[in-house]
């Protein structure tokens, strides 16, 4: 394949992302850029206009194998341990949302069958790892429809979760701006990370800031890649996904002040690696066929409606929303189990750009929305869903 062909495929991929970003900005995040991009890819795959292996043809596929861990490490550097302590309500709300999905899917067993419901639960609450576990088990047992259903759920769940998370996030962002504009000092006190001070009450200067001149672009990139290497190395011993370890490493080094907060922003590579990470999920859309969509459409509608009803029951009707103090934010947090990283981060950024009128307001929105959405996605998609999938495999027989 010539360089011209490679660049032409790369242009298509980046062009689709650009269209999504344009639509997201022009609609002020009423239509998410993530949703638009994935819809264009899906239509392109189904129509045959876009080749199913376009990510591979554009030579981006190999980069997806390491970009995700680097981005997760970067994200970890932006979150202090005090954030996790403060976001325990987010963690609890995300788990309540997952329970809501289980309740909804179990309730419709008489209509869709036990195997389909069992496969649906980990696929709705998780991503590729949970989907792989449950669909592989279903295939080995000869449950072809259930396995195909799980693949379809994974392929289209972002189309369900993205508009919900975006809608809820916009409402919450507008509410947050009301708080911010009324009293900035109170807002920062309520939502910003606790500043580290010494015994005299003075701010402690972190290690990286004392040696700031040494943390250039290449050094920051090298640190992120080294963290990804360590995370993957640990995975070989623990069988726990490398992204979880990358997150922990980022949080630890960021909290200790060893590396800059948002290390890839300093390296000026966050946007590029966000794009690469997003590319990792695009090939799954190419596996969805029109015949598959047509035959499974009713099942998909029933499952996602039941899942949303289950969530609504626990966080809107029952007082689950009181954990985070907002019905819209709590529902948005629960919807993040349909997305995971990097969609949760990209949606937060879309909303901040749309609602904030300047950089200060955008940062203020991200200060609250990013930890809530990203941590929720990490709790559900990256970790707990894998446990759920491993558990529900036992009920397929």
C-alpha cells in the first residue's frame, strides 16, 4: 500500500472526527461529537462506503495497543486521592446504576429468555473485556443468538449512553455555572482538590514544579509510556487489566507531586492520543451487519429500555440521586456504564466547551463533571463489569 493510500485512509478517519467535533460545537453539545463520529462510521461500514478495516489501513491500529494506557495514566495524574475520597458518592451511584441494569434485565427474562438476559447484563454494564468473556462463553455453549446479541449491545451501546450522558451533563453544567457565577470562592472550595500545605499553612511546592524545566514535551511523553509499560508488566502477573494499573500509577504519582497534573497536556499530545484511543473501539462497529441489526432490533430495544427503567427506578424514583445531590447528574453518572473511557472524558470536554463562555468557566465545569463521569466509567466499565461477566457466565448453562 502506497503512502498516498495510507494518508487517504487517515484523512477519512480524522475527517470523521472533525465533523463530529464541528457538530458538537455548533449544537453546543446537544448532539455529542462522539455520537456523530460513531454514527458516521456505523453508516459507512453498513453501506460499504467505509472499509471495515479502515483503522488498520490508516496505520492507526498498532498505536491503539498502547495509547489507552498512556491516556488513562494521564487522566490519573489529574485526580488526587482526595478526589477519590470526595467521589465516593459517584462510585456508589455508579454501582447503584449497575444494579438497576441487572434488575431491569432480570425482569424481562420472560420476554427475551434467560440466556439473552444473562449475556445482556455484563455487556450493558461493561465494554470489550466483559463482552468478550460472556460472548465467548455463550458461543462455546452454542448460544449463537445470545452471542450475537452481546456483540450488538457492545457495538451500539454508545449510541444509547452518549445522548443521555450529554443531555444530563448539559443540564448539570448549566446548574454549576449558576453556582460558579454567584460565588467563585465557594465553588472552588466545594469542588476543587484540597491544596497541600505544610505545618505553617504555606503551599507545598511539588517535586515536578521544583524541577519544572526538566519536564519538557519528550520527557512527559516518555514518563507516560514508561507508566504504560509498567502497567502492562503488572498485568502479566495479576490478570487485572493494564488500564486499571495505569490509573493507579497516575493517581499515585500525581498525588505525590512527582509528575505534572495532566501530564499529556504539558506534552501537547492529549488530543492526538485521545483520538488514537477512540480508534480502538471503531473496528467493533464494523462487525455489526444489517441482518444482525434487523433480527436483534426488538431485543436491543427491550433490553436498553429495561436497563434505563431499572436505573431510573433506583436513582430517580427511589432516593439514590441524593448521594450526589442532583437527579440529572446521578442519571448521567449511571449512563457512563454504557460508555467508558475515553467517551466519558470527551463528552465532559464537549459540554464544558459548549456551556462555558471562557477558559475559566470551562475548567470550572470540568472540575466537577470530569471526575464524576470518568470515575463512574472506570468503576463500572473497567473493573466491576469484568467481575460481573465472570460471575454471570455460571448462569448460561
